[in-house]
């Protein structure tokens, strides 16, 4: 499994971010080919000090190749271009293979 993680710093307009993200951006996420699972939260907290991010998004793909194909698809390009419409604080995007620790 391969995971994509997006960390969103505080936006200029948190209400606009929440509304746009839920009503316009997440429907685009649902069109992403090869997506196995996804989740998000606006309730990001830190164990100590101030919260480092406003929101977080996670997506799971079968492997890195499936993620790359999704990102380069028309839906993936549209999804990436849409980020500028709500994430005025930018976005930190990372991805990695998930290691299974059971068994």
C-alpha cells in the first residue's frame, strides 16, 4: 500500500476553506482513479503547543505506480489545480509506502 498525506497550514479564511473543501474539492477526490480509501480532518491537534496544521488529508493506493497514474490522470491534474482555490496557506504533500507491522 502507498499513502499520500496532505498537510494544510492555516488558511487566510478558514470558513471558506472548510466550505470549499467539502462541497467542491472532495467531490473531485471521489473521481480519482485507483483510490482505495481516503479520509480528512479539520480537527488537527498537537500533543504539545500550538497545532501545526489546520487540516489533514490521507489517500491510499495499491502502490506507488497506482498513485502516480492517479496523479497524472485528467482527474488528478484537475484535483491538483483546484488546491489554489481554497488552500491560501499552501499545502505540504508527502507520500510513502506503508509497512505492515502485524504478524
